[in-house]
C-alpha cells in the first residue's frame, strides 16, 4: 500500500531564508508525486507534480522539488521565503497503474510559518 | 481559481440527519473525486466517479454515497450523520478518465459541522 510521510508538522523560517519541506513515500511502484498548498479556510492548490519526466520539477511561486528514487523522497524547496508562503503544505502520491485516477494519498501536512 | 465550485460553503447538521453536498467540475473534466479533511489532517479519499459510475472507494462506510450527472457535476450524500463526520469536504476534478497523472483540481470545500 502506498503511504506518504511528511517529516515535521511545523516548520518555521525567517523571511528570505531557505524553505525545505520534507516528504518521503512508500510505494511498490514508482509513483506520481504532488505538492499542494492550502491557505487558511481554502481548498488545495497544486504547486507542482512529478509524473516520471524530469526528476527536478519546478512549480509555481518559486517552489521546486526533486524526485530521488534511491531515497524515496520528494522534498519541496524554495530559495527565499516570503511572508505570503505561510500556509499548510501537503505531499501526495498516486499509483500510475491504478484506475482510481482521482485518488491521491496525502501526508499529514506541514505548517510553514514565516517570521519577519 | 480552479474552476471547481462547491456548495454550500458551511453548514451545521444534527447527529442522525442526512446531508447533500454539491460540486460543479471544471469544464471538460470527466472525473470527480471527493475527499474528507478532518481538522489538522490531510485529505482522505472517499470515492471517485467516472462516466456517472463509482469506480473507486476509500475506507468509508456505505452511508457515504454519491452521484455524478451527465454534465459531470456531482453530489456527495452522507446519511445518519455522526459527530466524527464533522470535517471539510473537498471535491476534485480532472480530465484524465482512467489515465493517471493528470492534474487534479480541488474546490474550496464545504465545511460540515455535526452537533
């Protein structure tokens, strides 16, 4: 069965500092991987996705993530944090071979706090 | 703006009652899925509809049911509400059908409180 682990339920960085949000997955087959952001009282917005093309994926708002099969990881990074990046971030995985194409397995989420 | 709209945005129900939540998919999207997000948790997959039929379900009891209409809009119905059903319910749509990897777009959700 697939699963996702997000290390660190809360991450706090200073404005302008590097953002690193960690995600590890467990899957019997190479999965598709996604990062979503959720602002307070809102739905989920896709930041980026990996679907077996380039292992370094660039997303919106300056975020990027690198798929590392050997480490079963898909960590999210941003070189310089902005106050507007404060939100909840979710890593998710899907099974490329499944007919449940609308099914994502989500991690528990990481709350990013950005301090002035 | 994802093009996925949900209604109502907030509602309060009493334990034992029934609730219907509605979702309008993004234009051209033929697959809709529903998720339950409890406070402080990640979303949990409830089920998926493609061509008006349920073709995938998560670990939710039968009192959670749904419909997809010819225009690809959808409903989530929950019978015999329990206090633990209090959560944000998210609708998501994609154009992939049975081809995975397509982007899944989420609505802003319906907040359900069961008292």
